[in-house]
């Protein structure tokens, strides 16, 4: 049903005529009627309830959609400011309290009973932003890199799926990156963020375990597993030493028992 409250015509099967919603009372009025009703003045009573309306009080979206878009906009703003993660807290309880605080802030902004309440909530947000400005700036700098990593992950997943679906019967092996997405997004993939190849250490929490360092660069998983970032030959020497030590000890015990 998409009936105009002024001319009482249902335009559900006539998409060429746009029907608008009043942002004041949410009643429907078609575009021709809005033009007709407001051609002699700036205000006119709503045909359904008599509420005084202006021509600019009409929107193509119903109230539910407008409320959703408004809350979504607020959520994006708050999530950019309240951007701590679970690694920034010593316990799960503290992190849950932080999430509750974030949701309470969103609720106050979306369901405020007065303009003064909205202003007071934003003053609290500004104080939080000042106290956590360094971390917020660090997270904002990481956004381009995370977005690029997400795009790469999607391309790889799509490439793997595309190969499994389109490969010939009996074909073995696959190259997840060799698919149409590589050509389609070539310009994007050839221009990664400036810091994409740098180690991701700027967003690490001060209470989270830090990665071990090698001689001149952060140690990867292999370097961390081979003796705390030491050179591979040092790891092999240590393993050889302890292996022969244990073998000698076991041989001595075996000889003594016999």
C-alpha cells in the first residue's frame, strides 16, 4: 500500500509517481499533491492529521528507515572514537564494561529527550577523545592498511572458490590469485597504502604480549620458534648439543643397569 493522504490514490503499482513521507507526522503525500498544496504558501496542514507542514518536511524514506540511518551514522562516529579492543584491557569484565559504556553513549544520542541531553553527551565524548587522542589517531592511521588487507583477503577467497568451481575434472592444484579479480582490481592492488609492508606494531596494546625482535627487524613466527629470534644456525647448534647430551646420558644409564 502506497496511498497518498491528500488525493487518496494508491500508487503502489505506479512507480513513476513518487510518494513522500512527512518527517513530522510520517503521513504519505504524493509529489503532485505536494506541488499543488504548497504552490501558494510555505506551510500547509497535513491532509491526514492537520499538523502544520512545510514543503521541505517531506522525505522519500519512511520513519523507520530515517531512524535506522540516523543511528547508523551515530554508530560510525562513536566507533571511530571508542576504538579500543579486547587486548587493551586486563580482563574480559573490563572490556565488557567498555562495550556497555559505548552502547549507552549511542543510546543517549539516538534516544535523547532534549537537545541539552545531546549536547551533554557530546561533551562527555569530547572529554574521552581528548584523553585518548593518541590511540584514536593511531587507529585512524591503520584504517587504510586494514581496508587493503580485507580487500586482499576477499580476492584470495573468491579466487580459491572460483578455481574450485571452474576447474576441469581431475585438475590438481590451484592458484587462488590467478583469477579475474586480479585483472579487475589491478589498479587498486598496484597501489597499496604506504605503510602496508611495514610491521603492524603501532596498534599493539601496552598490556598485550609484544612480538620478539630479531637483530634489525621484528621476528616472524619461524624466528620466534627457533630460539627467541636467534639465527637459524644457532638454533641447530643448540638442538644438536642437547640431543647428544640426552643420548649420552641415556646410554650411560643403560650401561650402568646392565
